[in-house]
């Protein structure tokens, strides 16, 4: 046995049916998304709508399972946060109050066969098999430890992000709602309270990015009967019906409905991000307005894949209501967004005075005709791009029903000054093609962009990787700021 230090108090969890999770299309949903939202959130004779019965993990103070522990609203349908240090023991008393067998299976900790919580033909039996499937009304104690071999390394953050979930039929169990966050920490990171909390950060947030496929839920038939006005008209194999049940959610909330993500400027925030699912669950979580540190690198976008766990650190600098969104186009359109609020909680100045240069750029949005193959032939084969059977012909042949290879585009173009008369044309930039001009600056500099929209639609210019205030963000969403795009704006 591995020598262990302080043991965590036992955690009493149950698998229990939850009240339907109601996510309404309200004022929190940016109005430009309402038509898209209706396909997911409106109920009908053969549409479930926004409310689904779930089975979730709940935590209780003791083995009577009478006194439920209150969880923060932003956790959504996630189970309670489990936290432990190197040398700790985690004891989970799992009681199954649900209607079918479930388990609890961890990532990132050490366990023996009787505490794995995963059903597969492993050759075990008897006591070593009881953890694999806890029947309705049954219970099991899971014993997990954090030995040195599972510890965060010196180069890691103080706590690493992991998860736990049911693993009788993992895809269906998770889609039903049985998943929660777990973190393992370096020694001395947690206090001695029950449950233990971190001493090194001011806020600890856990976000699950997932296209939750309610078609896989064990409750799909119950949800059809409960929420479709004509359940007999439902065809579960219909592609449109199935798509209406794929909720592009963060912690089970869509279209900006995730509540109570609030923090202070200049305070330490840890973000624990994770994903599960299949090939559609490739996510790029963009934190507007702030910078994250992930694996020693500064960024504002975290990359999340199925069964990946990301630990990000942030010290918010700029107050306001900011957007978190998955930048995969279809996921953004289908509601994978949340809002977080940063506020001043002290008089500490958020930024030091900059001492570098002011670098000014004059950039115009300009409509152009763009030819994707200006040479007219394939540079690698020499064949004409319109030659039948060439492979390129399907993109470049032009007819009454085909556009061909030339499209109207809007491109950022650089000009010498605010008159927007003389373009900046550099030989070294010819390879940029359709891209806008390169904006360059050093640490300590201020970038001032004068943006002129000469196009026929509203556009903006939004940066990544720099500091900006709310009035220079260049993004439309319901952040409480005055809406609208000026024709000329300056960005820092």
C-alpha cells in the first residue's frame, strides 16, 4: 500500500433523478440567435424543447441522505466538485436512488479494482466486481487515493483538472447527466474545512463544454412523453428530431443562460475546462476581454476535445460583462455561449502606465471580387481548373447553377492615414492573400486602430491577445453596453 497522509472526510453522493433542467430563450439570448434557438428550445407536438429529465450526482452531509449540500448555480447539472491533495484518501459513499444501474468512475487518481466503477470484461468477480454496476437502491464505497505518482509536477499548476462519471454505459450515462469535476492538488493547497477549499485562488470555476446528445439519454422516451404534445407523432430516427435534442451547452446551459459567473479584478481565478463526447465535441473556448495562462503560455482561447482536461489561470484586468463562447462556427450559432462578470472590488489600479509607442493603423473594410484560382490552372498538375474530371472543376466551373471560382468578399485593407485615400502596399505582404494587414506591436505599446467600414454590411474589428476596454471590444452581445457600430472607432 502507498503511504498516505491526511484523509479527506467521506463524501456521500447519490445518483438521483433531477428536476427538469429549464433553459429558456429569454433576454439573455442575443436576439440574432433567436431563430436558431427556437429549433432547440421550443416544444411542439414532436419536439421536446428546453426541459429534459436528467439523472445527476447529488452530495449529502451524511449517510442518511437527507441533508443535501448546496452547490453553486453555475455548476448546472454537474455533480459536486471533489478536491484532494497528494497523500489524501477520497471515500465516496455512492447510493443509487435512480431507476437503473450506475457507478462513479474517476480520472486522475489511484484506485484498486474494487473502486474502479467501470463495467467491462476484466475477469474480476465477487467483491472486485461490485463496483462495476450499482443497482437501483444499492450502494458502494469507492476508495481513491492521490499518491506521488499521480501528483501535479513542479511545472504544473497547483491543482489539475480531472472528472468523474458513471461507466456502466459511459456515453449514455454521461448524456443522462452523470458527470462531475475532480481536482488533485499539491500538498498545502487546500484548507482544513469540510469540504476542503483552495487557499491559492480566489475563485475556482468548472466548465463542461459538450454537445449534450439527449437522444442517448436513458430518459429519452420519458422526455418524449412528458414534453411532446403529440408523442405518437415522434420519429426517433428522424434527423431533424435528433438534431433538436443535441444541446450545445456549457454545464447544461445554452444561449447565455449559465448563471452567476462573477469575479473581481486583480484576483486569482482558476478555470477547469473539460469535454466529453464524440467527433463533434471539438471546442475552442474563447474568453473575451481577459488573458488565460495554460501550460505556461498566454492565450485567450482554450482547446477542448473529448476526454481532455484543461487547467487555466487568470487574473482579470478589465471589468464588465464578457462572453465565453465556443468559436466552432456551428457551436457558436447553436448556443454554446455563457457570460461572466468582472467587477472592481478594490481601488487597486488594474494596469500600469504604458511607456512604449503608440502604433497607429488605418484599416478599411472593403468589398472586392476575389478569385480563388487567378492562374487558371492547378499549380501542381498544370491542368486547367475547369477541366472536367480534374478534381478542381467542381469548384471552378461556372454555369447557370454554379458560381465558379470568383466571389464577392470583404477584406481588411491598410491605408496611410485617416483620409483612406492611399493604400499601404508592401511587397512582403503579397502572400497574405485575402488576409488583412499584419498588426505589430511590442510589450508596452498601444495599438490604435482607426477602422472605416466602406462595405454594405455592419462589420467590426475584434482583437485577440491584447488588452482592451469594453468600448474597444468589437463584438455584439448582450453585455449591458450601448449597442451599435460607429463608422470609425479607435482600439487600444
